[in-house]
C-alpha cells in the first residue's frame, strides 16, 4: 500500500512517500480502506521527534481517517465490511489502509461526505473529553477557547454553543475572529490587539478555559477565570512552563487540569466515542454543527499540508485525499 512516512525527525520535508505491507486487524480491531486522513498538530510533533507513538502503534503519522471497513478482526460484531466509518487511530492514517480498535470508530454521519467525516475524530474526541467530560461545561457558563479558528477551536465553539454555554474565543486576525463569531462565539477577541484577561474579567470571569497555548498564557488564564473556574490544558504551543501564583488557585478555589488523547487507554477512548455517538452525532446528522474545512492535499503532498498547518494561516481542518 502507498504510505507517507517520517524518514527522520525534522521539518515537513522529511515526510516522504513509501510503500509498505497492508496491516492486518487483530482481535477487536477493524481495517479501514482510507478515503481521507486528517492532519493535526500532533502529527507535526511526531514528525519533529517530540511525540513518540504509543507501544504497538504504527510509526506512520495520522490520528484520524474516514473510509470503508475493509476487514474485521476476531471478536468484532458491530461493524461489517463495506460500512462507512470515521475513526480515531493510534497512528497510521497517512496510508491507504489503517487499523484501529473497532470501538474507536463511528458511523459517517448521514448526509456527510468522507472528506468532512475525516475531520471529526481527533477534534471531537478531544473537545468532548476535555470540555464536557473533564471540564464539566454546563449551559449558561462562560467558556473561553484559545485558538478559536483552529480545528479544535472551531469544534469547541460549535459544541459549547449548542449545549447552551456563552462562548468567547481568541484568534489572531480580523478574518479569524469573524469566523469564530460566525460559528457562535458571542465575543471573538483579537489577541494581537486586545487583552483577553480584561475582557473576561469584565464579563465576570470565565467558568471554563480550554487552552493549547501554554507559556505566559497560563498565569493570564488563571487571572481570567471566575471564582471556582476550571482551566483545561491540552497543548503547549508556547511551552509547558510558567510561574503560577497558587494562592489565587486556593483562595478562588480554581481547578487546573488537562490531558492528551493519544496515550489514553483503549477503554477510555471507547467511552469517549460512545459519548459522542449519543450526544453529538445527532447534531452532526441534523446539520446543526459541521466541521470547518480549510484545505485538501493529496497524500503524496503531506509535506505541503504540514507547511500549511504550521503557517497558522488556516481556518479549520486540513485533510489528505488518500483514495482516488
């Protein structure tokens, strides 16, 4: 099968086309004939040598894909060959075929194309587990998401909005702020021109903040929280270290937490998938929410897709066309 592999740690140019043997599904797994693969920040971290695959996972990048079930492993009863699925992958999405636990796959929402479906798993799994399961966002609460025009951000804005929260987002340009507002943010904050701390404090503080920036945003996030607010950290684009005044955490009864998705157990990911199918998939099938698409590249042009992502000029999701 055709794949794109990481020839050595480095920049986008180390992503090179190659040929490999097709994987075989093990117990509880399915083999997917990939139509489209999503491109995500963790792919770039793995490419640069800073995000090793978990034990037993493919060394190929790619954490989400859409396609048809090509084969099922022993013990799989919920899927059959030919079923249209999108799935969270442990790795291996930059390829014509990929394997994943059957419980990490979800049906392609009715009326949705394969390209759009490939954009769902990584961002929706991440947002659902961090904003709702871990962060406990409730209707009426004030929710701030940084990087509102990213794949994570556009997903978080839409989900928080449909579940009744007041949504605020930061982004780095007028165009990106307009995109956030169009998706349901009541206030889009251009972080190059405005201070999100002051804006959120004027609103009473954020009950929940989803952050992927880190660095000097961490103490600023703490200042921006309401009493008993929660900060959920999911990435560190500006680094994982900061000086924090824990007196504020204690006096104002704040919660600081976070997670990464890939290292979690198969069972944990299966529970996230079940929650999405029950609570979120109906909104996707009704068209009330949908993935925001930025651009599409051929599998062989994965390096160009990474350059686009790392330029931070994109709004929404980037995908690789694998089939055809």
